């Protein structure tokens, strides 16, 4: 029986503000739209799912690679104009956190988990701004605990991050499941820590993965009987 749900932040609870990304690109002479970038993201994320790359990089260094992959999937070559825009976006992210789009179904989803009696814990690779960011977005009251990898000095897929979250949230491995959007980071990391894992895969680009997949937060809540 599941008692606690660990939830990744970026890509599960909150998403990049692609309208802001498109606006910044436009200021550097690159035309696109937030919708185009959002549609390109799932395949771009799959492009990064290389175990060797994940092992040799960290969350901070993967950020620029991630956005470059999104742009390439959207048909935008990464030139000096794009690099200048990405540097500007990196600065914004460092100060404010660019993952600031809250899906409309998030709060109802979290309410369903709470009504089901499930504890909700954020376990996310982040840049040290996650606690303040969730306060700014009004999300903090929906969670029992929030863990930011930058604060804890260890990040997924390292199993120690999950073990810290288990210990400090008073959760048990056998009754905890982790939900994330990257197989190599979230699923592999959770399994190394002895946890079950679920992959959120809205665009259905991970049909070959050997794990439970859901397409939406609604489907995820139903999976938990909420």
C-alpha cells in the first residue's frame, strides 16, 4: 500500500515558461512561439536520456543542453543569437527559476492525493531556489516536505538524495513511490534507492521503457486510487 508519493518538480509539477523563452529569443532576432517549443520538448528530453551523459553531467550543466535540444527539435539552429538568449534565460533561472508555469490540473491533483491520505513530498534536482519558488507560486501548503538537490548537496539519480528525503520525511521505502519525467534520472535513481517509480510521459515517447507510465496527472491520481 502506498502512503507517500515523491514528486519531481520540473516536468511533473511545474514546467518551463516557454512563452518567456520565446519572448527572450525574439529579442535576439529568433522567431518562435511558446507552443512550438512546448511541443518540441518531449522528444528533446528523450534525446538527453543517455546514461553516459547523465552520469558525466549535473543538473546545472544539463540545463543549457536541455534548452539547446528543445530548440533543435523545434527547427531552430543554435547560433550566437540563440546562445545570447540562453545566457539571459540562464540568469533569469538562477534568480527566479524559469520553471514557473503551473498546469491548471495541478492543484486538483494534489487535493485528490491529500483526500486519499497520501503524503506528498517534492524530491527534485534544483538550483537552490525551489523553496522560495514554491512560496512565490503558492504551492508550499500542498506538500508535506520539499527537498532541493542544491540545498542537500546531492542530486538524482544518486540514491542518497532519495534516502535523505525518506529519512527526513519519515517515509518508508516499501510504501513510497517516486514520480518523475526522466527515466535515467528519476526511475533509475529511485530504483537504486529501493523505491518503485512511475514515469510521467504525456507525449507517449517512452513506450519502450520497463516501468509504469502515465500520460497525465489525472491518470496518476486514478492510479493511486484518488
